[in-house]
C-alpha cells in the first residue's frame, strides 16, 4: 500500500475513561503509525468526536448547532493526537474544510498531496464542514478525494457482525462482506450515506479492533483479523 486513510474512534482513544483522552492509548497508536510512515506508507487520519460530544443524543439543541459542536470536537481530537504523533518523531499537519485561524490549514486536495509527498501524516478534521454529515461520510469523502487505496476503520469492536455482539452473544463476525450486503442488511459499518458513497466510488474498508495489540501495523502488513468490506 502507498496511501491509506485511518479512521480512529474518539471513544476508543479515550480508553476505559470513555471521555477525553487516554495518552497511553494515543501513544500506542502513534508508534504504530510511525512504523508505517518509516516504511514509506502515506497515512491520512480522521478522528471521530464521540469522546467529547455526540450531538444526536441531545434533543434540546438545534441539530445544525449540535453538529457544529461535533465538528469542533474532532478538531480538538486531531490537535491533541497530532501533538502526540509529533512527540514520537513524525511530521504532521491538520486540514479542515473551514478556517480555524492559525490552528489548522484549509483543506484542498493539492495541499494534502503536498503534505503526503513531504512524508507528513495528514489529519482531516472538522468532518465535511456541513451539518447532517457524520465523520463516517467525512472519512469516505476524503479517502476518495486524496485517492487512498483503502479506509482502515479502527473501532472499539473487532469487526463487522450480523448483530450487535454487546447485546447478542451469538452474533457472528464476518471475515469478508460486500458493501452491497452492508447496505441491504444495514450492518452499520459506517452510516448509510457513507456506505453508498463508498459503494459508488469503489472504496474498500477494513474494520478491526483498535485495542488489539499492534492492530494497525498488523492490518497493513497482512496479519488482518477483522472484516474486509469489499466493493
């Protein structure tokens, strides 16, 4: 692989605390990504905001405003994780779809490609910049725009199941499943908008557990234990 887009769950980065950051968890992620960049693989990253804010759970705030708070949560996450990445020796930059003063740079494909060619890890924060679109849609959109080969979905769960394993102990994990089946059965790998965007643009997704030892490196190097969503 030459270029991948890694989606990190905000909740997974919070560790057992569920909110905020767990620095040891983030550092483990950073050390794995450094192994990839040292091998010449270009890495883009999108981070969810669920460790700070899940706007859809609030019924007392206008949806547009709630989604804007969520966008800002993803920017906070990217600034923090970017700094941990820098502390272990990587170069990073953060791109957003709207101006954030001097905190980030404005996204463009040309700018992202320039950073990739310089060996930087590129963080895509702020989602799509619009309400009603999740970070799932944001990660698929950015992967398509920057010509990533695959989206790696690092989650708190270790793959795609035919039912919620937290509620159904008999739920069965898929080793491989087509995006058409994901959509037809509403398996919720990513939300429906993102699923259709991935299908229409033939963007594969690999789903695996972030908390498994060395899971990011193992996934890229071929020791994959999660679920491959094919297109």
